[in-house]
C-alpha cells in the first residue's frame, strides 16, 4: 500500500476529497468510469488560458510559439509515458476516437477478419460490427474460459488466415482482468496479424511499454488517468502510421493544397485535423507526470491490495457474488459484484446516500451481460487516492444494504 503520509499528500491534491459533499466526505470508487483530477492538472490547463491562450503550429508570434513548444513537450511526455517515439503519439479526444481512427484508416478489404474478445467495451466492438456490415470484414469473437481468463487455445484457433487485426481490451472495465498481452501479440504476429490494445483501463494503472509489448496500436483516454476529459492518445508504430490514410481531413493536416489536390503532413500531424485541445494536451501530460512521480508499480500494488481487502470481506457478506476471475490478483483494482435479491442500481443509490460513489449497470459491455443473461452489476473501481478506511466504510454500508436482500 502507499504509505499513509504519502497517501495524505496525494489526497490533498484532489479538491473534492477535502471538500466533500453536504459536509460529509466523498468516497470515490468510480475510477474505471472517470478518475478525479489533481490540482496540478487544472493548473497546467489554466496556465494555457492565462499565459499563452493562442494557436499552436500556425501563428509565429510569441504566444503562438509558446503554445507550439508546450504541445511538443506534452507529446514528448506522452511518448515517454508509453515508451514510444514522439512522432508515434497522435492526440485524440479519447480511446473511442483512437480506435475509430484505426478502424476507418486501415485498408480493410472484403474477406479480411478482425478478432476481439467476448467482453469488449462498446468502443472496441461497434466499430468492428460497423465494418463487418459495411465492408464485409469478418468479426471473430474469442470467448473467455470458465474462470473469465483469456483462452489462448481458442485464440490460436481464431487468429488463423485472413486476420488483419486483433483488437482487444488490455485491462477489462468489466472486472479489472488484464490479458496476457505479450503472448497474444507474439502469436498474432506469427500469424501476420496486427494488434491493437484498448488501453483505456491499463495505462492509468500499470506499467505499459508499447515497444516491450511490441504492440502495433495502443489507445488511451486522459479522463481515466487523472487527466482532462476530451483527451486521449493513439500510439501507432511509425511505419504503420505512415501508411494509414487519415479518416478526418482539414486544417493542420496538410503541407499545401491546390484546388484539386493536397499534400499531407507526416504523422502524427496528418491525423490531427482542425484546431486542437491545447489545454487538454497540457493537462494530460501533467497527469502522466503525476502518475510517474507516484510510480506506476506502486499504484498497481496499492489498488490490488485494497481490492484484496475488499473482495475477501465482501464475499463474507451473505448473498454477494463477484464477477471475474476468482483470484483477486487477476482483477487489478476492480470489484464488480451483485447482491442476491437487490437491483444493482438500487444498491448504487443506497451507497450514494452515504457519498460512496460506484457505478451500476452494464458498463458499456452490454454484449457480455446480454450473453450471460445478467441484468447488470455494481462496480467499485479503485485508484491511487483510495484508502483502507474508505474500503471499511464501503464494506459496512454494503453489509447493511445486503440485509435488505
Ligand atoms: C475498456 C474501455 N475501452 C474503451 C472505453 C471508452 O473510453 P472513452 O469513452 O474515453 O473513449 C472505456 C471507457 O469506459 C473502457 O473502459
């Protein structure tokens, strides 16, 4: 666990944790949906609006040059965060846009196949369903084993001939499970398939080095990693980015144009059409620096130890069941659960009455819930600022609620 003194310092950086609501502290366990933001991130964004509120790349005056420099710095920070080269970092609005960039820009042909898993977020499912309908691309789903772990044997069967892309969650927002990414990528490459990881839930909670993973594309969202909403990154191997045709065109993507032609800029600029979210990129980079300062391994360990404490005690409460692998060490910082006889939304509302914030429903993984005939669940998802005292309060409240079931 993060030592108490450090945890206190961290918590002081998040205004809502000190302020609370209606005089009561907030227990924020909805981090898989969106994390809180530290004041350093807000300051970095304010600094843009206060000190150099201008346009990057276009204007050569002092303010324009200052923004251009800060955006370049932000890109460098995100490249370091992921172990990538600077020119391999494309700023997007979020993970969804990053995945759609690839689904629209790779040269899919009729008869190509895409492989996903049985518990993808809609953002890594709908783009492939669309492509399947529109362009005749085959969409293959790999089903998890009985313990909700990735089934490498089934995967090897699915990743045969014709698979252009394997596109999988890295860490699941349903249950916190992280895939054996390296093996998956190795097998995929042996079969000549590219791999994209949806890193919305991983980059914020653990070490991710895209070069060590040897992954071809990697997507993340700023708002799940202490950064501003409306920010994200697509990492792409440079040789691949060079070949991709951007799916959005316009200002800032071209070197020059005539009435009937244009010459595109090189990656990443050719994918960043229109005026960008400069304050957002700066806030995102500040969030990455914040995470690195605390330490990704420390954060991962902290969340999982808290999860162990919660999961073990939760299962002692009559009527509770947890979704996902039995071993808590496979579920990162996520506890998705149900209480027999109680609706998941009712449980979330009762927790909210004590300012304990969780998410309830199908968490944008409708396909998995529908396939298993489960209406939904309550999800508590942890982050670096959560404490054991908060976990105890949460468990006491769940125990009280469970008596109603
Ligand atoms: C695993 C996963 N993929 C993709 C997304 C979509 O992220 P965004 O809405 O930021 O694009 C989420 C968001 O919850 C997610 O958890």
